[in-house]
């Protein structure tokens, strides 16, 4: 890849913190955002825990806007506002710094308007067509968040939505990268949003056998790579990154967090819910990300793993990393943000991209929480107990999804202090 795509702004709303400072501090402190579900009465349910976001008033849409948007869009709107502010772009739009015709939006989501769908299904079955909300359809559309953000900031460049399940947020960043690399846009608001903490959605994932039922110890429920893990914890959240062409960022005097150096994608072509039994697709995506970035395995300093806390995913992700990185895997630190945030599905890849950039910037990799006894089938270096200092280098952020969608993002530090990447490929 020859395009210089810089991360000039970041905004995150997550169960462990809203805004970059709170989000980063919680990671380093190992503070979990998983708690008893408050959005509905879960007292009779098998799963009573989730990761919920507490939006401050300043990031909450007014009452009229809340009545016209799903919570997924509301979370995306908050993250976009924070990202614009962080990028030094005015709240009302680009204000001359960006040509609106060359400003794009791409937001990933696995489900979209889950709360709106559930509410209106129930209303319809109880009261018939007249019981539906007037805006039931637009509020439930998976592209509502991207559309709302484009309207809010007057960005008239490319606007799209990515729906590749749990890889959606990372896939949206790939789409943003491609918009800039192709010359279609100078600036793209890219990220993911999800608000799946509704009763039917939680029950549905539980019926698949995917969720942890550690209801009595919520903060210990998400246990990636742990021998005694019993499933993931569903969560809501959103993250938006401002991706910008390097020359454009410099021309407007912007500062930047990191460079999105490249990406790798693949399909397992195996099963709708189960990963490939040898982790083949995940390994291919990792190798392709290194090739895209013009790097080799020895350049990788750390990996933010998909790390869901499910039996199959964690073992196969570890196998994929070992296969793709070879002997260099012994020197690569691996962490799992979901141990603290839970799994926010289509938002996870974008949230974890921000966590990855923050680790690059601070040169400290947060520890994977709740890892008391490593699964003996997992043969990679998991950061545990305390955060670990690392040298700047190439960082990978993994996202693997139902349907066999695999996306790996490759970031490098912004300050030029990292050693130059080798030109070798894996």
C-alpha cells in the first residue's frame, strides 16, 4: 500500500469509559465494565450481565433526536462528536478545513437497530400495525448511524455501512482506508457502533451457547485465553476514528495519533458460526496485513487479539498467530481488550483499534484481565496481571466474525520513533 493514511482523531464510548482518557486509564487499571443488566428486567433470565455504556449529558442527543434514532445511532453520534473534537475539526462540520465533497463516512455494525426492532415486533404482535412507531423502519435500518453522521456534519463524499458481524468495525476502517487510497476522499469518519443489550438479543446469543453465565461475578466473566472461560459477555459501545490523507492532515496543521499502515482480510469459507478448525482464515488475514504494511513477522511488537473468551475462538486465534508469525511469535505481546469491555460485536473492531493506537502511543500494553490459568492449548505470550512496556513497532488488531469474516489492521506509531519496517514479507 502506498497511501499514507493517518489517524488524526479518535472518539470512544465504551463500558469501561467514555472519551480517550477514561478509556485508556481503565485499561491500564484493569477495570471491568461488565455489570448486571440495567436496561430491562433480567431477573428471570439465564444471562443477567452485560457491558453497558453510561453516556454523559453533553454527548446525549436531545429528546427529539432520541425519539427519532435507535440507541446504536446515538452511541455512534457520541463517538463521532468526540472524534471530530479530537481531530481539531469544529463541532458543526469541517468549516473550511475539509472539502465536504471529499469527506466520507463509513460505520460498521453487525445488527444495527436492535432495540427498535425488538420494541416494534412486540408492539406489532400486541396491537397490530397501528401500534408500530412511525419511524420504526428508518430507526431499525443498519445504515442509520452512517447516514445520521453524514447529515450532522454535512459530509457529501462517500457514505456507507459495513455489516460483517463482529468484524464490522475493523472492516469499516478498511473501507475508509480504501476511500482515501483510491483518491475518493481526503477525510473519512470510520468506525463501528452496536447496541445489542436487549432481551431478545441476549437470549439469542445464549441459545447458541456463546455467552458466559457468571452472573454472580460480572467483572470476572470475560476470560479470554483462560482455561476456565465459559463464553463471551455481550456489550454495547461505539468508536469512530478520523482517517486522513497524510498530505491533507499536514496542510491543515493537524497532529496525528498513528498511521494505519495496512490491513488483511480473508474468509474462512467454512461455517456460519464456527471458525475454521485450523484457524486458516485468521492466519491468512494476519499474513496479508503484514504484506499490506510492507512488514514481516519480526516487526510486530504486539497484537490486540480478538480474544472473545469462547472455547474455540481463543485456541484457534492463538494457533493462527503462531502459524502466521512463526518463531517471531515468541517475542510478540498479546492482549485482549474484551476481557474488560465485553464483546460489542460490530463495534468491537473499532473500539479495539483505538486501544491498539493508545498502546502504541503510550508504549504500554494493557494486561488481559481474569487470566489466572492459561489454557494449556494456547502457546502465545499473553500479557497478564500487569501492563507491559513495549517498544514502538508494528501493532496488529484482530477481528474475526460469525460467517468467517476475518479482518486484521496494522498500525505504526505517529512520531517516527519506531524502527523502519523491513521490506520482507512473511
